[in-house]
């Protein structure tokens, strides 16, 4: 997860923030000060379209950990004492490969009453399966707990071997939630809901990958927590992720190199190698970066049930929200940077994304709001 403010980072849906806060409220914790400490206006939780920066969510989770004394944030059927996850990670570091590490970690959590019954299944076919056995002994919070467990274990597995592990599928033993559209981005595969279990399948060859992390790198991961586990390292294992990476990179650098010619191009050309500010790469340029034809790129994105325009809108939306929340970038300049032909077009798009104008959004939810 990048640290550059307002530059194409993924944002967090309000549903995750509500779930995190609900567990603490159930324990009697006053969450209003914690939300304010995380720079999240409490009134914003009533807006179904609200989204938050990764930093805001990470600050909130850290505050909730301290307030509840529970690594499950009051959402589980039993308290998980602070340090439990860290000790599980230390126990897994000495394993020779990922399969052994996952099995050891799952056994570790089964030692605790009320802990999740995690399991690794080494199938004889073309996939291995990691998931939850039985149902979590929680109320309606079980849905978000199951989602977070699968997300963190997927991230942890990739961190242990230094590679992002492509999932073949994910399945959840609950009906599709209101934020179901977020699951595909979180897990980089099509999710299925209402199944008989919560699990994820992946190529069994990953189980033999060596564990490359040590205590020093684990300490660094834990110091960044939850950022290091909730974030998404850009390993580029799906076409959609690679496209997002190219698009977000265009925002960070101001777009691909442009004109000027051998003699510099004059006062407006900017000379050779100058980048045009605020220009997202077009489909043909992204296709060239990925060494495929535009038609092939369209087909592959369609196979992943997405499109270039949808990914472009997501990158624009997240960058716009980040800038309006955390920087003083003028709205007109932001519109240009995001590749809109005019400020009015940006205003229409932002209202469609959030139900508010950019100015009203900054006034209500910007860094100095609340």
C-alpha cells in the first residue's frame, strides 16, 4: 500500500469501518474519540457510499486494538489476547516451506478456546484449499470475521514466501453482503457466496515454496500492522491488478512521456522526456506496457469480469477521495491530473461516486473537518 497521498491508492469501504467499530461498541467502548483520532468523522459512518484512506483505517484498527485488548476487536466469540498473532507468526518462521507454515499456524489457533478452526487441505488434484471448518461461533459479525481471516491469511502466506499467491477461487458461507463488489478487488478472483464453507483454493505448488522471512522482517511487519497485512503488494498476478498498477503509476508520474522532439519543442513542448501532468494512459498505451494487443487486453479483462473503463474509474475515484481528504490540491488541478477534460465532468463523476460535489466532500470530510 503506497504512502503517497492522494495518488491512486485503494480506499476502504464504510462497511469495514462499521464492522470494526461495532465489535468495540458491543464491549461498551466509546468509539467516537477513536474515530476522531483516526480522522474519521463519526457522522460519515451513516453514508453507505463513504470510503476511507488505508491510513485512516489502519489508525482506527490500532486504536480499537488498544481499547478492546482484543485482536478480534470484540467481533469473535472469545477474546484473542494481544500478541497472539505475533506468536503464531514466530512459530511459523522456522518452517521449511509454506505448507508446513500454514499447518503450524492453523494448529496454533486451534489451541485457544473460541479460536478459529482453520485448516489446510492438501488435495490430490489441481488445487490446495485453506479455509474455516464449521461455522464461527459469532452472531452477524461472523461474516466480516470470516472475510478478514481469509484476507489476512492470504496476505500472510504471500509475505512468508515473498510472492503474491494467485487464488483460483474464494467461497464464503454467508449470503452476499452489501459490499460484495469489493471482494473481487480484495482477493483478485471471483467470489462465491452462500456456500457450505468459507475457503480459498490455490495451486498446490505454492505449498513447497520456501519461507524466506526471518525475525527481523517479522518485527518490521508487526510494527507496520495492520498496514502490512491489509495492504496489497503489487506483485501483478492478475491482468486487472497490472492495469491498475500502470494507471496509478500514470497519476504518480503525470502520465507517459510526450513530445518535444530532438530540439526540445519550445516553451509549451517542455523538451524531450517531459511528462504531461494529469494524463492517465489510454488503453493502447497500457496494452503496450503489458506487451499485448488492445483486443487481447480487453478480452483478458472481460475474463476477469471487469473492464478498462471500470478500472480507470476506480483509480480516479480513489485518487480523488485521497486528495480531497488529505491534501489542499485545488479541485481544478485535481480534475486535470485525473484526466478529465473539464472541471464540470469531474464534478459529475464525483457526485456519481459519492453523492456529493468535490467541494462539499472536502469541506465535510477533509483533514480539517470534524
